[in-house]
């Protein structure tokens, strides 16, 4: 069977209005250090931006419409330093919902990891994920 999926292209976040959009963009750019790839205004004049996550993109758009989708539990951002991510998020005033901890995924073969979770400006749950050498 032909492999159809070759990776994640982008994650999309919908900010509630331009004030939340600005806060969300600042969080991902200034707190987590993601760089802008492109930005634009939609037909209704609302701003959107794409930021580089390192191996995919994050698209953030502003709108006044409420989204009731909620089918994504969380998304994980790959990092080599979970603790530094948590410290930057904490300093920026966002809640840490699960402090950094080491764990082992009970996979075959087992995978040692370090993880932590926080809540971002749109209410999104973010996992910081580091694969450790076994």
C-alpha cells in the first residue's frame, strides 16, 4: 500500500478575536521562539499567521466565531529541553498542568521520555515531549 501521509503539515489554532490572536502569536513567537513563515489577512480582514515549529507549521487565525470541534485532545511539541519550555511558559504566566517528569512509554521497544503539559492562550493543551536515549 502506498504511503499517503508523509508528516504533519500544520496545526491550526483559532484565536477568539484580534486581542487573543495577538496574545497567542506572542506566546508562540516570544515565549517558545517560533519564527514567522508567512502572514496574511482573510477576506473579512482577520489576521492569520504561520509559524515554524521546526518540522511542521502552526497556523493561527483570528475570528469571532466559536469553534465547538474539540476532537484533538492535545498536541505535542518536540523539544530537547522540557524544563526550559516549562520555565518560559511559567514566566509568561500560563498554567502548567503537569510538571516535567520522566516516563517510559510501554511500547516495543520501550521509549524513555521527558514530558510536561501546559495550557496556551486559546485554551489549547500543549505537551512538551523529549525522546531520551535509552
